[in-house]
């Protein structure tokens, strides 16, 4: 779940900074293929790289992982299970 949230947040943050995956990869000293895998939710960066991602994109680790946010699909699932409207 959090990996998917990170992928979405990473896509949004890169776009917000008008940066290509290739340019962002160069900043992090990694490959565009790695950035692509992260934005697709296929894999995740090491913790050291994750912290660099947050610094370069001026985001907190919590925001990049979606803490404090409840995804719509989770809300809908809860509503179905609880019978809430």
C-alpha cells in the first residue's frame, strides 16, 4: 500500500518540479530505469536514496509515503465493510 502511495507521490512531485525522469535520475546518481520502476511501484529506493529524493523534491518523508492521507479506495472499502454511507 505505501509503495503504491510513494509511486504516485513521486510522479506528482517530479511533474510539479517540471523535471524529466532522466534529469531527476542524474541528480540522484541513478538511472532513468530506476526512477521509472519507482514511479510504477515496481520497486523502491534504498533509504539513503529515498531521503535524497525527499530533499531534492522539497517533500517530507511522511508526505512522500502518504501518511496522514487515506486513499479513496481504502475509504470506499471501509464504507462497503461497515455499511457506512
